[in-house]
C-alpha cells in the first residue's frame, strides 16, 4: 500500500463514523455533506484530471472548507456523499442551481477513481434523480460533461438523460479547447423509466 493510499483510506475511515443517510437506494446511499468531509472531498478533487472532468480547478483545503460552509447555507443546492452499504464514502453528488419556481436544477457527480467502473455512478445518478422528481417538485434536470468523457456520457444515457446539444469550445484542458455535451431529463421522461425507484429498494 502506498503512503497516498494509506492516507486516503485513513481519511475514508474517519469519514465513515456514524453517518446518517439522507436518501437510500438499491446499492448506495446519500448522506448530506458535512464540514468533516472537507479533507475527503479535497483529496478527491486535487487531481487535475478529475478537476477537468468536473470542471472545477483544485483549490486549497481552506477554500474547500469555506465552500462547504457556503454551500450548506445555500438553499439552491443539496450536496451529498455517495456511500456504499458498509458506509464507505465513494464519491460526491449534488443537485445544484435549484429553481423551485421553474422546477429546474443541475446534477453533478464524481466518484473517487478507485470506485469507478462498478456501476456505482449509474446507481448514484438514479438515486439523485429519484430524489429530485420523487421528493422535490423538479420538472427539468440538466447535466454537462465533456464530449469525450465516455463513462459520464454512458451514465447519463443509462439514467435516461437526453442529449440536447453541444456547447462548443466551452472549456480549456491541456492547452486545447474542448466541447461540452448538454443533457436534460424531464419529469414525464423519468415517469416512463422502467426501473425500480430508490424508495422501492
Ligand atoms: C462519470 C462517473 C461518475 C461514472 O461512474 P462509474 O461508476 O465509473 O460508471 P459505471 O460503472 O456506472 O459505468 C457506466 C458506463 O460507462 C462505461 N464506461 C466506464 N468507463 C468507461 C471508459 N473508460 N470508456 C468507455 N466507457 C466506459 C461502462 O461500461 C458503463 O457502460 P454501460 O452501462 O453501457 O455498461 C465516473 O467515471 C467519474 O466520477 N468520473 C469523473 C467525474 C465526472 O466525469 N463526472 C461527470 C460529470 S457529469
């Protein structure tokens, strides 16, 4: 085990203690992000490739703590850690930019690299979508990802999101401009999805 891995697992272990789930689904749970999660989120987001994938450049731990404090006071977003059934935290997801009048919000999702490729991404997004349509009066959810982000494109499609178009040259990575794919999922489309809802788990 490398020092990095040991440190990450130590952080994960600390973050596991007595965490209450805000939302349960089939294979994952969602727990509201707390100030104690700053180190964990910071460790996940410090990698420049992950920063590119989620569109947020790594910042200091202090900035992360301030961000969590600000976001928790913000009525227009809900931030969650994604947890395995044994309460291991594996990623972050959020419903941001919530506009209750229009029923619109954006979805955000990031898994720690070692937890990708096991289907957790789709399960986490399905859980967030069920929360947005099943508990909140949302009508339209949107998501953006790079047009070359194959896992994210696959997860969004599996969760029922429809590609609306492309924001051309919308971001910079490794000296080159990249396009963003824009997706949405509407309530009537969610209603026709043939899968159990989070609350059926
Ligand atoms: C996007 C992300 C959440 C996906 O989570 P995940 O748990 O790895 O995804 P899943 O295991 O559910 O896989 C979903 C699909 O992607 C496919 N996939 C995974 N890695 C892939 C790759 N490198 N190339 C092509 N397809 C890939 C899987 O085969 C699966 O497809 P299928 O459902 O048709 O079999 C995760 O990769 C991640 O956190 N990436 C960094 C942050 C990010 O890009 N966020 C998205 C912004 S919207």
